[in-house]
C-alpha cells in the first residue's frame, strides 16, 4: 500500500494441510488453527444503485482433527445460511471479534470438506471492503465499484480466513448487468456468458495461492490500454475519457517490471498486470498492491501532458515503482503476520528509490532518500514514536501502523544494511529469499538469514538492533 506520508505526500496449486500447518503455526493468528482454507469459489451479484450485494462462497477446507465448529472472519455481513458438505450449520456472530462460527451437529472427520455460505452485504461509500465511487463524466453522474481489503477488510465482502498466513487460491465470478461496464480482477477474464434480463456472468481465471487482502475486483465504465512487455500484458484502466492521461504510468510500469524481473531473479508470475485509476481520494492511502490489479487514486497515477511537471512525473514513477515492487515482496512472498508490515512497506519504498535512481538518474534520487530519512527521524524523536517492529494484536492497532516509521525508517534501515553487505551480496540474498519462499509466508528473520548466507556477514544481529 502507498500512504500519503513524508515526501510522497508532498509529491499455484493447493497446499496440503501438513505443509500449511507447518508454516502457519509459526505466525500469530487470532483464529483457531484446526481448520484451514484451500480454495475459495466466490460468486457476487452487486447492485451498485442499491449499494447492496448478494454473495455465495464455497470454501474447500481441510480439517486437521475432528471438529464440530468452524470459526472465520466476517464483518457486517448478513449470513443467511451455511452448510459443510451436506450438513447444515448454525451460525453464531461475534461482532467484537469480527468472526462467525459455524456449529455442526455431527463432528467433521479429518480431511477435506466444503463449506458453503449464502450471504448479503453493503456496498460502502468509503474505500473499505467493496465500495462505490461516484463521479461526473460528460455532465452525467456515474458510479464505479472497487475493493480495498488491506489490512483486514476482505471480511467485509466475504467470510473467510482474513489473515495473511492463510493463503489459498481464488476463483471469482460476477453476476452483473451488461450495462455495468468492464469487470477487472487479479487474473484475466476466463469467460463472459450472457444471461437473461440483460445480465452477464463474468468468470476470472483462478489465482495462485495468495492472502485474502490481495484479492480485488472493479466494475464500471472503464477504458483499458495495454502493451505487451517482459512476457506480461500490462494495462492501464481508467474511467472513460482518461486513457491518454495514463500513458506515462504505463511506460513507467513497463520499464519497472523489466528491471524487477532481472533484480529479483524470478519473473513476474501472473499473465497480466493492471494499474487501475479511480476517481476521488482517501486521507489514508493512495494506492494498493492487489496482485495483478494495482489500485490507485487517479491523482497519484494519471498525468495531463499539457501541464504536468517533472515533479509530477517523478511522483507517479515512484508510486508505480513502489506498488510493482510489492508484486514480489508482499504478494508472491507475504509476511506471516502484520508485525512485519514495516519490512513489507519499507522494502517497497527502498526498492522504488533504487529503481528510480537507476532509470532516472537526472532526478537525483539520493536527495529524496535523505529527505525521506530525515522526516522519519523527526517523527522518531517524538515521545509518541514506536519501534519499527510492532506486535499487532487487533485490527485497530494495525490501522495505526501505516506511518513514516514503517515506510521511511524501514527503508532507511534496509539501505543501511545493503551498504554494509554490498549491493551484489544484498541482491543475491533477496533472490534466495524470493526463490525459497515463493507463494509462502515469512518473517523478517527469513530475509536476514538469506542475506547472511549470501554475504557471510552478521546481518541478523545488526538488523535486530534497529
């Protein structure tokens, strides 16, 4: 995610339970561990005019030991019915814990089962969960739908295991009106099936294993401009009429993706990468790294070539570089728990500085890095400061963690460690880390171990002091 802080405010297969439990047990969880998700089949029917949607989710689950109840995350959803295989379940909601528990008359045996839930929910008017943005186009009122799930708002659109360590695959299907416009998600459209009454069923290809907070879809009167580069279809999605304003960002994404493919030593793994520009703004964030479908408010992505400045272009390039870096560091390899949010965001900030300096030396990125570091130092000097690594125990605590300490101080610490071990050893460590943990979850010590192995220097001991 990209927040408006410091200088940027100015400017594949299903995992078995044994493998899952071995990794997930290492991470904090607010949910019981006896049942885990493997795959979500999610069907949504949004009604943008009424600001409501109906949903159905079928979750392939694996049960570690006999259980008579299943607890997962759900927030502000009306859960109408639930069953496991053919057995109906009673539903108990805990609003404070943001959970739903499904209680069964007969215990589930160990092994794979299918949990099916029918429900309805609200389409919000603030960027959280499934939300609507209203705007005017050629004098006419328009409404588009988008999703924003980081950190803990996927539970507002579907009940599920809404924690980063519970990775699963997703198959998304939308039942929409033909007049609703273009549908965009993490993966390409697999099929569009006309239905009666002017409706269409849009199915997307199955995602790789990923965390719930990275799922995304948008629906509206969009234009999509695409190029083919680095073995990937790269697209800019804008409201109709704004396509020309996305050309610089499209060019930036093309250059950055190619550079990252080389740096990480693992090519971008999805068939497409869309940058989606949305009208409006938020005081909390400017962009979000949904895998294969990055969301941006248009003021941080689009440029009017008739009057945009060099500073505007630099700002757009930095934000694009930050979010594309997350496609590896955050999406392909994901923190096991939110305590390591600093590493996720600090690394993307550091990586954006690195690629900006490499591809645009005329911008003197080193000066911007100093400005970013100094803004973090000023905040760190206050009595209200906090450690870079924070132990997160609730969504409320997590929402307060997106600040300059997390982003800018985190980036400065990483820059210091790279200088200590050397750029080549650092890159080799990052490559080993990405290759070893692809599609999995990690904690920050996993990165230090990989860099130590590559550099032969005591990175862990130094990193722990910061």
